[in-house]
C-alpha cells in the first residue's frame, strides 16, 4: 500500500474521531465547525490535507491530540512514548504546536510530513532493491539453465551427426 493511501486512511480515522468529539456525524456539519465550505472540505479530504486544519481546531478546543491523532488517550500514561528522548521531542513538538505561532506550527508540520515521506520513500527503495536482487538471482538461474540447455543441444547435435556418419559409413 502506498504512503498516500496510508495517509488517507490515517486522516480518515482522525476525521471520524474529530467528528465524534465535535458531536456531529456529517462532513457538512464538521466543515461548518472548521469554518470552511463543504466543497472545500471534500476537496481537502480527497487530497488528504485536512489534518492541519483539524489539528488547529483541536488545539483551540483543547482536545487530547494523542487521542485525536492516534486513537489512544494520554490519560493512560504520563508521556506519549516510554523512551525519554522521544518523549522529550514529542513534548517539544506539542509546545510548538500549541504556541499559537502559525509559522512555527507550519514549519514543524512541513518537516514532520517531509521526514515521514522520506522514511516511507526509503522503505520503498529498500523493497525495490530487494526485488531487483531477487530478479538478478532469477536471471542468473535462467542464464545457467540456458547454458545447460545449449550444451545439451550441442551434445544432441553431435550425437545426431555421429549417427548420420555411421549410417553413411555402412
């Protein structure tokens, strides 16, 4: 499955959780809550670009972002991640996202998306490399089999020529 499809699935989950939090069930009603038209909502949904708008709404509404984005509540643990270094970075990201600074929010969001895309691209490249190696291995097997068949064909031709010479010699 491509990353874009994964992003769409994740965003679809976030949209559903956000609509539940907002106590609405329709895209049109949620678009009104976000302050955009239902047509704009539909276009953003198709392009998987609603997440920043929903996140800003959630921050203004003091929604648990961990629940909104991941489907789990921070109430179950003191930090988003048991690794202290990661938890510290996530806390820093939370402070940037809740700072009210739209430039910082946008820069962080772009960087996160960029690196997520880069990691996904690296995984796809690794998979392609593995597939290429499998094809090289298959090619070498086929090449060896063709060489064996050529030798066998040559032996058959030589046997046939030898039989023909024996018949002529009689």
